C-alpha cells in the first residue's frame, strides 16, 4: 500500500530548525575529512576515535553529556547521548549511524575522497552517502533540539557507532552485548539506507516524469560469510598433478558463480512492486516480478538483488611460488540471504560446491518488520510536510546495517535517512563507489524532515 497521510501540514518547520539546516553541510564536510577507513583487517583496521571525539565535542557544546565508549579495542570510538522526552513511560526511539567508511583509492576520484569538498551543489567524499551525511543530519538536529529546549514526545537516543562496514562486531554488536544500558527502554529505531526519494518516470535530462516516492527500509537480507578451502597434493609445477587444490577450488567457485538461487517474492518487495504499479499504471504480474523491476532504471539493481539470495566470490588465495603447486587453496564468499531462507541457502551452497570443499560459516540474521504503525505514519507526515504529494513505500535492502545488532535488544528497526534527490542521480551507485557525493539541498531537506519527525514520533 502506498502511504500518503491525509491532512499533513505543508508549512515550514519550526524556526529553531534553521540553526540545524545552517550547519549541516559544514558538519558533513568536516566529518568526511576525518579518515575513518575500515578495511575489516585487524592489522589495518583504522580508527573511528577522531570522528567520535569530534561528535562528542559538538554534542557537549550543545549541552549534552556524551558517553564516549571504546568498543572491543583501542581506537574504536562510539558516542551515545539521550534527550529526555515528554512521556518517560513511552519507549525510546534510537537514532543510529556509523562513523566508519570503506576504503577509497584517491587516484580514481575527481576530488580527494577525504576532502569533504563542497562543489557544484554537492558535498564530496567517502562517506557522503554511507553515511556521514546522515551523521551530520543527526548531529545538527540533536544540537538544535538541545539548544532550543525542545521536548520530544519520547526519549531520543542518538548513537554514533564504529565498525558497521565490517559487521559491527567492534561497534553496535559490541555495545549491545557489553553496554545494553545505553539503549535502555528503546523500542524502535531508525538508521541508514531508507527515506531517499525516487522520481518515477524521470527522463534522461532530469525532467520529472512522475510522482516522487520515498523508500523506507523495513527489511534486510541476512549476511553470510563463507571461508572455503580445497586441499590437494603439493608438487613441482613441471609435473603432472591430478590432485590440484587450486583447480578444485576454482571449479567450485565457478559453479557457485553461475548458480542462480530461486526467485522469492517477500512481503516488502511485493508491497513495493504493487505500490509502484499503482503509481505508474504499469501492471504487476507476481509470476514475473523481474519484468516490473526491469522498468525501474538505476533502482533495478537494488530491488533486483532483493528477489533472490546471492553468493559472490570476493577473495581467492593460493600458492607462494610460480613453480610450486600448493596443497591448499582458499576463497571467501559474501552471501546475502532472504528472510527465512537460511537453511535452504546453506544446503544449496554446499550442494553446488561439492564434498571436496571445506566450508566455514559465519552469519548475521535477516531483519524484517511490518510497514505500518504510528512511526511509519510519522515518517510519511514529516516527508509530506516538506514535500507535498510525497508517497512512501517499503523495500528490502539486500545489504546489511547495524539494525542486525540492535534487533537483538528487541528494537523494531527501520531505514529512514531522508533525502530528496535529483531525478537523474544514480544514488545506489554512489554507495562504496568512486566520487561518492550527496546534494547540499538534499542534506538541508533531510535535516528539516528529521527535525519534524523527531518532534512528532
């Protein structure tokens, strides 16, 4: 169902939000300029501490008493603050975002990835969309709420955490296991990769061709990491070898790369495609959802990956000298699994790889909640308040967020980091991409929406 709240206010946000809007671009630029690269490698992991200290200082300036916590190791900084609400009996809302970013090769970029340069109406740099832009919005709104003496309807918990890009094991997951009191009373949460706009039927020249829809993440795939190992007989590279570990593993991962998991139409994807059909007038055939997905332009990559499980080989390691056949070859596979498909996925993968391949499994669960309730209504109303005629629809994220960790506390999680985007911007390609950037006016828009939302939810 497409959510369009009736009677939502279209007036300007409260005057105090102007202070947040005025500083959000500067905050985003300064956060991007702090290199918090997370390689996932324990020996070259980087540190979130400088960014965490920056956030803590900005919050302290506004009158908060931030809790700075190092999780799981030196330099893995996290910051959490709580703003009391008008009704302490209500469950608190957690607003969370991660401080770390994936690596970037400066030689491939138009600007330095850690410059935070503001140019051509965009803030450029690694993390602009994933997710220091949202961190800046959180920080700007938290500061404005505190300085303005605002009293939200419920307690708000703002969490700026480490290590999301490597699964959150040294960040959100560590905090949930070791410092759960920081999130006491939280019943719902919002985080990244949701609330961004898609203009339906946009033309190549950017001319809007249809309604603007904002996608709210209500589910995400489970994450599975497989470490594969094949064993064989070591020997001289000049001799015949019928038991070559590299050949065995290469054949196995080639089979896995060519395998297609079954198409599964989950609830959020069905709701999304039905809603898009309603808005565009194009029919939606449940027997052929890929036909509808094919009409979504750049969005088809995101939605298409939500139709089935995936398993991509990401690393391959074997050998130590050109004339030596090694006895062991190793590979790593990144698997993403639809809700309820965990057991079936494992069985399929093992069958495709075959009995000669050893598998080590590590996983994080899928996330799913219903699209509805007072919080979703507040999201819709806050968007309409700044973008009259806006519609919202649910979707399933094929990637992973810290929602996986926070749901362990029984917190209902959503992806809602609001941005109104240009119709011709290929937004999903910017995540972990070269020349990552976020529009200045999208950050300002999102700050106004987030302010409205937090004072109405």
